[in-house]
C-alpha cells in the first residue's frame, strides 16, 4: 500500500543497489481508472554485481536499458540486456535481474498494477515476451516517450494521468510491432526433436 497521495522520490528497498535513483510512485485515483495506468516510474543506475529477485511479481513493468550490461532470468530462460533492449516483467512471474558489467547498468522503467492491463497485453502479443531489442530509430523514439511519462508523473501538471496513460499506449503500440515479428519467428522454428527425425 502507498501511504499517501504524494509522489515518493525514493524506494528504500532498492536504494542500496543503485546510485542516485530517481523513482516516483503514484496511487490510483478513485474516480479515474484508465486501462493503461502507470503507478510508478523512474531511472536507476545499478551498481556492479547488484542483483534483485522477485517471486510472484505483483505488477507489470516495462524497462529500457540505457547503459551497461545486465541479465534477466525468468522461467528458466536467460536474456542478456544491453542498451536499446527493452525487458518486460510480467504479473505473477518469478524473475531475477542483475548488473553483469564492470560499470553501472542504467535503465528507465514504468510499472503498472491494474489487472485490466492483462487482456490488452494479450491482444498486443506482449504477454509471452520478456525481451525486445530495438532498432536505433525506435530506441530514440521510445526513450523520449519513457521520459515523457516520467516528466508527467513527476511534475503532475493538469491532465497528467491522461497524458501519461496515452504516452504509455504509444510505447506499447511500438513494442507490439516487434512482438508480431518475434511471434512469427517462434512459429516458424522447428523443435529440435522434429529436426532430428527429419
């Protein structure tokens, strides 16, 4: 539970793993429910060897790597994470991510708690994807969108909830294009057992 309607600039749970974290938490408005409604966002620079494990993750998070090297372990799969990679942390999954480089591992992230988001992720094809590697032009666009969301939630100007929600939709829409390609590639992969028989 978030104790007040004010933005909380620091999350003590992970502050010892990062340098100069910038994190903002926002409670859900009782009279304003949006399908894509971020409740937290921020930028964090993870120290070398910093590591975090979650069980039965209570939220969905989309995170964009800006600097350094990291690694995500989820459902028995390991994903290397470098700049221009987006990684998705899904509701109820177990995952571990960590800085595997010698310098800082910097990322910007947006988290969501609303259960109504799940059907939308399914329709966009993002429900079964943990990592997306962006093209250069898409990276710059999505990076700007991430920081637009952060600015909206931090500054809390008029209509900031609507603006943040709309910007998150743009991010998901761009990521959905990659999800279609990834799903198509998976569908065309012949299992190793079948290849052996053929």
